[in-house]
C-alpha cells in the first residue's frame, strides 16, 4: 500500500519524547543539538515536531512530542507536517510504535477520487510487515471511501456492489433481494421506505452475505444503508439534508468490520445484513400515518417519514434473528438525539447484555475508539406504542429519542439473543489528528478487538 514505505533502508528516525523525558534525552546529545532544541523552544508537547539536521546539513532525525500514556493521535498529523520522505519510529516498545503509526496512516487518508489534480505524496512511515495493522487500515479506508462517495455513485446498487466485491474477496456467499422481490420474500418495511425512486440504481434491496465455518458461533452484523435521506415527504431542511449521503454510514462500518473479521479469519460464522434504500420523494412515497406490516407481523405507524432507519432495520433484525445467532450487532446513523446526548465523536451503545457492554466500552478506551452506553430504559416503552398500529416510528415530543429508537429496534430482536445497537455519526465534522473531515469508522476497531479476544461471543 502506498501509505507504507516498503523498505527501511532510507528511513529517517523519529524519536518520540514526552515533555518529562525531553531534558534527560537532551543531556545525552551533543552541544549543537542541545542549543537547537532550546533555541527553537521545542518542549515535546504532544504532536509537536522538531527537525534535526546532521553535520552535512541534511535532515537527520525528527523529534516528536507524545503524551505520557501512549496516544495514537499524537502522530496523526505527521504525514502532513513532515517533509516528504520515509520515516520510522525509534522506540523500544513496538506496540506503542504501531499505535503511533496507525494514527499517522489514518491521518494520511485522502478522498481524492473526484479531484483532477491529486495531491503529491506525503511523508510515509515504515513498519515491519504486519497483516493485523494493514487489515485495520484497509477496513477504515474502505468505510471512509464508501461514506464519502456521493449518493449519485453510492446508491443501493453501488453499496450492493461494494458488498459483493468484499464477499468475493473473502469467498463469502452473497444473496441480494431487489425491488418487488422484497415484497415476495416478505421484507415489506424495507420496500416501503425505499420504493419512491426512479432509477434501477436506487431500487431498494437487502444485501445478505455469509462467511465462515459452520461449527463456529454465529455473529450477525446489521448495517443501516440509507444511501440518501431526503427525509421523505417530511422533507429535511437544507442544513439537515446536506450530509445525508452519510446515512449509509452504519452499512459502511459493518462492511469495514466484516473485512477485519474475515481477513483475520476469526472463528465465527459471520452473516452481514444490509437493507439498502434511498429515502426519497415520489408519488408512491410513504405518507405520515401510513401503516406498514413488518416482516415480524408487528405493524408500524409512520409518525414521520424521516425516521426511516428503524423501519428498514426492523425487517433486517427480524431476519437476523431467524437463524438464532449468538450475537447481533447493528450499526446505524439512527438519531440526532444520540448526537445531542453524546456529541458527534462518541457513538451510543445500547445492549441487552451488561457483560457485552462492559467489554466493548473497555475495549473502546484501550483502542481509543470509544463507545458510551445508554440505557434501554423500559420506562419509555409506552412512547413507542402506535395509536392505530402496534408501534410508531416517531414518538411524540422526541425526548430521549436515541433511547426510544433503540427500544423500537428491540421490538424486532428475540429477547434471548445477545444484541448490541450502535447509534453513530460516521462523520468527522472537522479535521483532527488522524481523523480527516468526512466519513469515519467509529467503534469497529473496539468491537473487532473484543471479538478477537473471544470475549463477547
Ligand atoms: Zn431520516
């Protein structure tokens, strides 16, 4: 991959230093280096760099400030900050070096598919070959690319093609149910949300792929794939609609996580279910107070056509439960309420298992890929009851909207099945070290680590 350097022979050393150990490091250096560091006022603050030349005047090494406890984002800007060239970390702990390198590489990501002039190559990092490192980078770049691609080129057909490519790469079997066949096969809620479209590329569909040995425990991932969300007849505002190409961010994260799982050959029977639709406006669009009979038989009153994600997930979750998996995890850009509660950088985790919650949230801290649990608060159950149907997709008032959305999904999950629901932004509103503005993978590194440690399934 181009963001790695293949050889270390020309690599310049990068020396990570904390504010606390800078002076002891300086004492071991020659006078000219000591003067340079003090004259340039380098304090080894996290993310700050100091270029040091050799006696020939050429760049010889780089000092980078890092936090006392290893923080991968301290090196997230280095691909831009350092001069073009190849570098390697000079550090005794290879695990720490790998964390910094991950921050570096994730910060080097660019979505330049539509740019005539591609930016010139950046500073690159050398790492000893590591398939675990590469699969994480590939997964996150895949997720970001899928989200960043405009809806015109990332409609339901394109999302299905991306899933098909991934399935082929890992020799998974795939089945895609398209358009009217959704009705024949009894996925009425997916069809109802996605039917108001004109072109074949936009036709709603259910993507379903399976991978892994039959004697392993079953893990099913479900991803919300709303390729564009206009809001439907309850149309969004200009500002509210602008980013809605990202409303398939749940599906993109699920595909990224699936790539990690399959390329690491984890001992699971993986199934991926993605309802892929556009929530659009046409003569046959869903109307407020229409009632859909879902796959499960439960009826859903459409209080608001913009609360469509939970409606398509209803049918997908019913199907997910049909073969009794050991664990279901769904990812969805589901509610603005989750962003109000936790902000855009902290996905909300809901689960019916305290143990899974504990493991995933702890993994989130160690992986620097955090998730925060919100409750499936039974006291709000009455809010999701419909007036003329079993359920409403839009509780009155909207308070606790992330919770009521999760409670709605829970209606379609078998109570005995372990289930985690992740309500995420899937988008960086601003650029931060290692996290460029745009589509983002959130929570999948943490969950992959938890799965890899075999602790949640
Ligand atoms: Zn919506």
